[in-house]
């Protein structure tokens, strides 16, 4: 992605898909190439929904879970996501899982972040200055929005509606992702893989900052299920990962390097 001395053109788009809204903010690039890449990225999101939706009886993942298809008979993206999910399970020592509902396959926890990151990379490949893709509050940032300006992402304060707990800056990073898992907006939807029931911890939100949204999303989910003490210890052990954890008692816990990403 090239950076010029002039403010780049801005293209924004919002797409309802996968039960949420994906917001695109594209800076610079040749207009025709940007539009084609945006169309490709949006079509890719709808394809992901068709293939991976657990609410659609005819999706490849639903049919795979019922034993009607093999992985080899599914589209290549299914094998890719399952491999990534297996890696996430291994790295998190099982705190992230694709099989926590009666053992039935459910890769929902990894698909949205992976899809948003993939969409951002499709657009970046068109030669833009920068792109931000926000999938339901989880964001993949590539490049820059303008000369000498970094992307910045506000992290909502789960205990103060309308307020911000922090602002993350992508200064100095060619790629950065911000993902949050919590109970404020969607209730107790995060499952403890060891019980199959909603995770009961001292946390209300975990925000993870990492280069790739695929992993940031997974790590936020896993750390939430662990609770603040074990989650923070584990997140500190991961390379290129920073995090902000907020407890129900309004205690804020951060990884050691998070301050370098705030601003």
C-alpha cells in the first residue's frame, strides 16, 4: 500500500450480513479498483454466511456437523477455518473451542473475525493507502488513513454506556486488530468449554489488540472464559498481543505493553 503526501480519497460502505453490520472505511487507491475490491470483499462475506451459518440447515457447516458432508466435500474455506480453530484450541489449552455445545461442530467463535480480516486484505490488495473493516465492533486495520495519521479505535466502557475505556492507536503498525468479548451487549453468550454452560467469571469485557483479527477475536473469547487472573497471565504469554480486561467490580487490568498502543 502506497502513501502519498495528499489526503487520500475516502470510500465508506456498510453491509448487513452474518447477523451484524460490517463497516468499511477505505482510503486512497484507484476508484475503479477500490470499487471492484469492495464488491469482492462484500460478496465474500455473504459467501461466508452461506457456508458457515449454524442457523441455516443447508449451510456446509450444518451439513458437516450432521455428517452429510466431509471436510473434503466442503469449500476450501471450511478446511482453512477448521485448521485455524484447531490452532486456537491448542494455543488456548482448550479455553477456545469449536465444539462446546454437546460436542457439535460450531466454528462461530472464529468465523466473524477471520471473515473481517480476509475482507480487509482483499481491499488492501487493490493498492489502497489504508482500510478499516469493523465487523460488529471488532476491527481489522491495514495501512494508514492519511499521511502521518494512524488509525485509532475507541474501546467502549462496558460499565458506562456511551463512554470509552481506552483509545487504541495503530501508529507504527502496518496492521492491527482490536477485538472485544463481553457480556454487556449480548448477555452471557460466551461458553465455558469445560462445562458447556455460559462462562461465569469476574469479567465484563476483554479487549485484545494484535496484528490479526482472526486471533484477536479468539484470544478475547478464551481470556474471558478464563477470568481476569488466569486470562491476564495467559495473554501476557502471547507474542505481539496486548489486552485490557475490565471486571464487574470496575477494576481495570492491562498487559504490560498496552500503554504503547494507547493514544
